[in-house]
C-alpha cells in the first residue's frame, strides 16, 4: 500500500481554514505562521493533484474536492481523538477527558452542578462542556465528537434510530412576574389571566417556546393569543427584563432559583396547569464510550435526580471549560 497523500497535520490545517474562513486566522488559531499554513496547503494540493480552495474571493472557499476531503478529514480526526481517549482509559480514570453536550438551559444551570460532583470524585479527568442547540448537540453525539448530552428538545428525526434517547428528569417551566405586579399578590392565577399579560420570550423557533406552546395547548390555552411584546436572545436578558417590570415570562425553575430565593422574581402558579418538559440523556451506542462517560452516567446522573431544587452550590464551585455557546434554544 502506498503512502497516504496527506498527513493529520494537513487535515487539521484544512479544518481550521474552513472554520476560520482565512489562512491567517487559521494560522493564528493553530499558533503557527501563515506561510507555514500556505506551504502545507500547497503541498497537499500538489500531492492530491487537485485544487482545494478557490482563491479569487476575500474568504477562503473550499472547492468540491476540498469539501470532500474536509468531510472525510473530520471523520479521521474524530476517530484519532477517540483512539487517544481509549488509550487514556487504560489509566483507569487517572486522567483523560470527558466531553459533555447540552442545550442552553441545561448547559448553563444544571450541568455545572453535575460536573462539580463528578470532579470531586474524579479530579484528574478534564471536562469540556459544549453548549449548542439541541439539533447541533445531537449531531455531535452522533458523530462521536461528544460523549453524551443532556437536552431539553427533540432529537432530529433522522437521528432517533441511531441514538439511545433516555428520559432523565422533568423540567418545570414556571410563569414569572415582577414582585410588584398586581397578579403577584394572588395565590394562583387563572388561565384567562394569561391573555392579559405582556410576555417576554425567546425566539419563536426556540425549543422552550415550542414546548410551552404545545403544553399550553393541551391545557386549552391558545398560545397565539398570548401578547409577546418582546423577544430576547438570552435567558439572563429575559430575567432582567421581568425584574425591570417589562412583562412576564416562562422560564425553567433551574434558571431562576437564586432570583426566587432573593425575592426579585415572583413565581405565579396557574390553576390546573403545569408546564413541564422532559430532559433526556442521549448517547451513541455505536461509538466508543470512555470509562469517564460511563462513570458520569452511572454515578452522577442517578444522584442528581434526588437533589432538591435549592441544591447548595457553596462547595460545588467548579466551572467546566465551556468550549462553545451559541444558538439559544433552551
């Protein structure tokens, strides 16, 4: 068998250029010089005898051959990382890396607690937390880029047969009001009261918005009649807006624990209505699963289901490395 016409370093460079959109930014991200990146690309194109980039525009654009090589190159690099992590497992959790994915609410408010518990028991395991949309997180689990994930949305239909989707816990979405709001003086509010409120919400395509609309419909409440006065792109921004008296909102209880305890937000129960969604753990059964991932599932997830809402975080201050956070979808 002849030598391969590319190296792993060249595949990393190709991936970096595609991600950054320019040779210079790719060089900066890899901590090498731009001439070194350009030389590697020239060598790769000469070895393959095909152009990989259209060099006419300001942004580095892949050719058809470039896209093809990138697609296979990402799979090769993922498999290499998987191999290294399997070898690290020989040390029996004395090191290694655990990569966890999450959608926005779970990644921001729930997983840091779980990871804190895990790190107390396995302090030598490095933990990365990838926070993205449910769809992107599901694909990352499918591709082997993430060990496991906890999500609050629906796995894309095309992945449901290839992933293990395990119902984990229910997440209650509470109606919150400013403490000074007239309805905050009531023990419970009626369903009809919702139509008189001004709401602050995430984008209409977000997971939480869709779940709320579906659940309210089951209780006979027409979501289209709710007055959405403002759409914001972060949960923290919504909390601040409600505190400032700009309206009401539905948010996960896990996201508002501190504010409820401090009395700067009011939780308003709705008579006869419970807005809940199911959180799920997703795993790819066909990919290698590290001992760290197994330990997290078996030892941390069962413990966490029994923790009270006001879980004491004073001694659980570990903050995981958040690799990426975008696409607000709950």
